[in-house]
C-alpha cells in the first residue's frame, strides 16, 4: 500500500493558491480589456472633437464661440485620452504582476508535485528491492532444500 504524501496539506494549499492567482489574472485581464475599450472610446471622442474643430475653423463665417467650444471639447478629450492611457498602463502592470504571481504559484505547486513523484518512485523502488530480496531468499531456501533432498537420496 502506498504511503500517504506527508506534504499533501501543503500541496493542496499551493494548488488553491495557484487557482486564486489564475482568478486574479483573469480579473486583471478583464480590467485591461475594459481600460483598452475606454481608451479606444476616448481616442474616438478626441478624433470627433478634432474633426469638429477643423470644421469650425474652415467655416465661411467663423463663430468665435463655436471655435472656443470646439477647442474646449478637444482639450477635455485630450485629457480623457491621457487619463485612459494612464489607466491602460496601470492595468497592463497589474496583468504583468498577476502573471508573475501565477508563475511563482505554479512553480511552488510543481516543486511539491515533483517531490511527491520522487518519493513515490523511491517507495516503489524500495518495495521492488524488498520483493526481490524475498524472492531471492525463497529461491535460496528451495535450493538448500533440494540439496538436502539430494544428499539424503544419495545415502
């Protein structure tokens, strides 16, 4: 009967930690996707504000209030783009950190699994050696018994 792995509780805990890190990574990737979507929307709004400003500048009769409003919208959209880019960079950093934590957790789990496999292989090898020793001893006893029988028959 195979011996129980004495570090099974630690292995189970590392598996749970790895699963939590996978969940954390999935959440970080979802936040990154949201940040990228928000950045694309901010870029689109900036492009629309730039087009509106260009249209206001090319108008036959330039309305200073419309031009000022277009400039204000463009400035706000530029700020929104910068903020969205900053949020995207932060989300990318979070994904990188989550990925690194997942790799570390996976390595910890794999280390214990390799140890468990090595101990199992060592136990199997020891059992095989014990069995071979028993079989050898039985063969030797049979040989001795045959030798004794042969000697007795010769007499």
